[in-house]
């Protein structure tokens, strides 16, 4: 499998990634595997700064030439930033899913862990279908 899976991130079964940025804030995006399955991303619907999300809440939507897919919150918290660059350049999700194609920053709810449920190796097995 050629999809990139950085070892410093954690992941979800729904193909989101979580990066602990410190100070109780995490950055969330979709994985390289997810963007390759979607095809060319043409539109991203983002939540509003200040929205409060629980695990599993839809936090946005990615529309591609193939389909429309919801993005789910892997951790609970408050949206403190959205990637406004995606408004003008949704294709950033395709070209840099772990970099400039990030989706939101979330301040963790009290007591929440700053990690998705899967480490890189567990996610690799999921993405490879084993």
C-alpha cells in the first residue's frame, strides 16, 4: 500500500487523524488513504469556531468528484480554528492531507485524551484491510 501513515499521529476507523499540538489542542484531518479513496476534493464544509463536538459528531463534510463524505469528531471538545484555506483550495486535502490540508483545531473537553483510538500500526492494518 502506498498511502502515507505518519507514526506521530493517531487515527480513527473512519480515516481521520489526530495530532496533539500541545496546550490541550489537537489538529484533525483526514488520512492520505481517505483522500485517495475520495478522489479529487472539490468542496469542504467546515464547522463554526465555537462549536462543541462530542466523539462521533459530524464536524464537516468533504465533497469530491466521486462522493460526499461526513467527517466525524474523533475526540470531544470545542472548535478553536478551522482551515479557511480549504474554502479557496479544497484540493489541499488531496495534495497535503497531513499538512496544509488539515481541517480543524479542537480544544479538548476536560478529561479527554488527545489521541484517536488507533496508533499508526493499527491504522495501517485497517487501511490495508487485514
